[in-house]
């Protein structure tokens, strides 16, 4: 009888160990999946921020582009699609707030560049907003937004250290290779 009791105790102990191992494996698998998903979303945002930085630098270099490039040329589409999930995956709430502020400023710049987006106080005063007005409104915002984008890409590198390895197809320069004589 004692042997049966010892056997049942050993069996119960093995069951507890197996259950704990299964639980720990599941937690580790879930954590790894969340990390992969978070890093993937951050890679997408990184590309969008880098593209926006190039546009903002162009605005700084040639202020007329502020009013001549298409409306909503600065992008927010990726952010709009991933922000809810990213808020669940980022451990640091401050980082998420930094992303939110950056993209809200991009929206303000896009609206300020647009001839159809008039500010309420200007409409009430009956003022006509000229291209020069729009340039003078947007241009001072550009350096701070470039800096904020750099700050965000640094955040992303904390999570995804290899973010700059490789290159996307959009940035490749395709050159005609010299033909070898046959």
C-alpha cells in the first residue's frame, strides 16, 4: 500500500511539474510573439518616420515645397493602422505618448499646408490665407518635427537594434550593369 501511495505522490508531482513547464513555455512563447509583433510594427513606423523626415528636410531646404507638394504629403497611414495595437505592446507609456505627439504635429503641418484647411480664427476675421502665410506658419515647425522624428527613431532602435541593417527596395539605386564582352 505504501508503494502505491508513493507512486501516486510521484505521479502527482510529475503532473505539477509538467503543468508548470507547459505554463512557462506558453508564457515564453506569448512574450516572444508579442515582441516580434511589436518590433514589426516599429519597423513599419520607422520607415514612415524616415520618409517624413526626408520631406521635412526638403521643406526646410526649399520652403516653396510646403505649398507645392500634394496635400497630406507627410504620411500618417501606418500610424493610423497600428497605434491601437502598439499601445498594447509598448511597455513604456511615455514612448507611446511621444509617437502620439509626433503624429499629431504631422497632422497639424499637413493641415497648415493645405489651402482648404483654414484656421477658425482666420475664417471669423474674413482673412484670406496666402501661400506665404502657410509657408510662414509651417516653416518654424519643421526643425522641431525633424528632431522629434530623430528622437523616435532612437526609441525604435532601443527595441529593434538591427533596424538599419539592410535596405528597403524603395531606397535602392538601380544601375545598369556594364555588359561583359562575349
